[in-house]
C-alpha cells in the first residue's frame, strides 16, 4: 500500500513537471535555429557517371542518378520527368535534362524544359523553356551535345521532325532545323550533326549561326530488310560512327557535310560464325545484337561493346546474355563476357582504366572492369528501368 502511494505521487509530480526532490522548475529547452545547406560533391571524374531511369511503370517520376562507380555509391538524384533524357557537357561543366511537365500533373498547360544542372551541387543553374520536344522513349540520340559543349541538340516531332539547336552559353534556341522523314541526332564536331532517314540515308546538318546547311547521303541500308539500331555509338570529335544492324552488320561511317559509309562487317563472322540471316529467314536462331542501349564505344582503344543474345530476326529488343568486345579497326572479337542477368543496356567510361556497366531487369546495376571482363561490384536495385549511362568525355 505504501509503495503504491509513493509511486502515484511520483507519477503525478512528473506530469506536473516537478519531482519531490527537485528544487525548482526544469530548465527551458534552448531553441536552435534551423540551418539549410547544400553538400558540394567533388568535381566530375571519369568514373562518376549519370544513370538514366525512365521508371516505366510511372514515367512521370523519371530520374537521373549520380553514381560513384568506383565505390558503387549513389551520390544524388535529379528529376527527369516524363520520358526525360540526359546529356553531359564533354568536360563535365554541366549536365542537361530534357523533360516535360503539365501544370496540373497529368493535364493542363504543357511545358518542355531543358534545365542545366551544376554537377557538384545538383542545383539548376538555368531552367530553359523549349518550344517543344519529341515525347518518345528515352534514347541517347533524342538529346545530344556538340564536341565542345557549345550547342545542345533536342530532337522534336511537332509539327514535323526537326532538331532544336540550343546555345548552351546564352541558354536560348538558336534555330530549328526541319528534317522531314529523318530522326534523332548524331553529333560531329562543334557545329554539325546527322539524322537517320526513313529511306536508309542520312541527313547531314552544318550549323552556321542562325542558318543551317543540309545535305543527304545515299541510302546505305534497307530499312525493310535489315534496319540499323538507333542506339549505335558516335565519337563526337571526328564523327566516326558504327551503325549496327538488326542482323549484326556494322557500317563504319564518318559523319560530316559529306558523310562516307565504309563496307559493312559482321559481328558473327568476327566470332568465327556465319552471318545471321535477315527477314528472309525470320525464324532462324542465331547470335544477334539486341536490347535498348545495346552498344558502347571506348573512344581511345576503338573497342566496341555490344549486347548479344540467341534469337530470331525480330528479337532486336531482347536483352543480351553476353557482351561482345570487338576491335573496330581489325574487326576481331576480343572477348565474350557472360552476364549474370540479361541486360538491355551497356555503357563504358572513357578513361585509361575503363569500367563497363550493365543492368538487370529488377534494377540491379552491375559494374565491371572493362579490360578484364571481371564483375567488380553490384548496386542492388539502383532503380526501376535503367536505360543508359552517361560518362565524362562521351
């Protein structure tokens, strides 16, 4: 009975704010001023990459991840709303996200934007409004940049196919180049780009201030029988491009005002196999290229990394079970890297010790030593739909 009385008295004292043995009221808490700050990341390095996640099941929440590939660590994230695209200044001074939003979420006034981001604070330094842009599934060639970073190119489809040329210094649209029947952007040099056309040719554009000169190459592939992948790699400074076809033919191309296309060579023949048949034998199973961002090029070595799988002709979007590394000068197969999980994307850094990247269907991100083909580390569920990577110097 005595214990209950003491306990009840103590509890009451606690609620009253005074204990039996206290000599006064409890000290008032010291209010602290809330402070806001921004962590500053180190300067961009060869192994600090951007990873585009389209988040296909709820594409309004698209995003771009900033990843330290040496540590397998997520450093930050920015929004890349509905079917967004990302490109980085070749020297790492900024990166740009092309995105589209509506004033009422999924309806209302539409705004097409090209924000420029500070790569160390991930803050927007300029939020440019575009006249329009193509709302298509994210591809590297929807948004591109010149070799010196002075011009950004935004692919557009309203009211017809065209490319907006954006001055990155003034953050203004310099001109709109109409390219009916042609699509996407393959940049070359500081003031030029090419687009693939429906007849298998290329439109070549020289940008000269507010004017543009357009020339056309002869058709070099038959889009009805063996089309080329849109995601073929281009080396910006000299315009060298390797267009890869659905069957695995590689067309070495030098883009310019007078584009030249060399003789095609076969991925399969480089591996000691027969060429894969095209549409005339649609059910023939062979090793074929496929995926989304299915190829990457290491500029300095000229090594081409291609996702490959076994399938029939119309399996060009099937994820790769292997990465084939080939020398574009000798056409030799250097190695075949078996993947732990099929991947729809492959990327590579541009330094002397390059890393390679693949992704699993569940959003896992795999980081490889590109020279040895050894898996170094895995970032579990980095995102939902990892479409491509962007590395310094691409």
